[in-house]
C-alpha cells in the first residue's frame, strides 16, 4: 500500500509542478494522517459507547456497526496474556483502548476511578466477580489472589509507516525486503481516503473518484506492460 500511495502522490505533484519530496517527509506525513484516521475511529468507538450508555445498543466492540468493526479489527489485539509483577499486571506498551479484561474467561469489571475501586474493594470481590483499575500502564485486580490467567483485548496504536529504498543508478528504488520496512498500518478500505489526506498535506485537493480513476489507469498501464514484455 505504501508504494501505491507514494506513486499516486508523486504523479499528482508532478502534474501540478510542485516538485518531489523525500521519503522521510512522506513517512512523517503518512504517520500523521494514519493517526488522524485512527483518532476518527476512536471517536466513532466513543460515540458508540455513549449510545450504549444511553441504552441504545448492547455493549462490546462486537455490537459496533460493520464498517467501524472492520476498521477496528485491524488494530484489535484479542486475548493478550498479561504478566503479573509486584502488585499489578503490566499492560501492553502499544495499548490505546480497552475492549475487555478477562480472568479465566470471566469479565473483570473495570472501575472508572480509584474511589470506585476502593469502595468495591471493601465489598470483598471474588474470583468469580473480580474488579480492576487501570493506572498508567498498570492494571490492579481484586481479589489479590488473582496473579495469573488474565488476558486483555485492546486496540493497539498504529505502527509508523516507512517507505524503504535502495539507490540504483542514483535513483531511489522501493525495497520491500528492507529489514526496517513498515507498510501503512491501516485497514485496506481506508487507502483512498488516506491518499487524499496525504495529497491535501502537500497542497493538492482531490476527490475520491480522481484517485480511483488514477488507480484504474495504473492497472491498465501495468497490464499492457506485462503483455508487451
């Protein structure tokens, strides 16, 4: 995906005589726009949670409408084991949003704040009905007898994209086999919209149909080249 986006951006920048750009600049803009798209997704999740809190839909990511669910599942890390250390569990470094915490398959009820956690802790929670509290990158669970068999499902933070290359005859050539290569970390359905956002960052304003028409022309060109060769 990242090379297709780069070629599309180059084509339109050359058409508008805006000059070329460095791979580092592309990587930076791509990452910025992926995060922007991710935050839009996060906003949609929160909107659904608000609707859930008003009793308009059932709970959990599985009840979010299909289009949002598909984009979410790209970042969803299900049933990730947590490691107990000292008095709490360490949360994944790339975690951005909780879906659910489970102990032996049972849902851990997450408290909104420390006050609620302390109140419920005095009620002597059991292993059948545990409670938890997220603080920074740690998760405290009660009863304190729970020190293993805890998993978390969560949305991870997007990975930073990197268009990698090698120099051939003085020209940058895409190298997908580079050890530090990282493709655009976004659901495939978002490619066109992401491309438009990247072009906007370079000062080119297009609509979705313009990108789709360009992609179709590229496919025809590639097909004709294959026949010729």
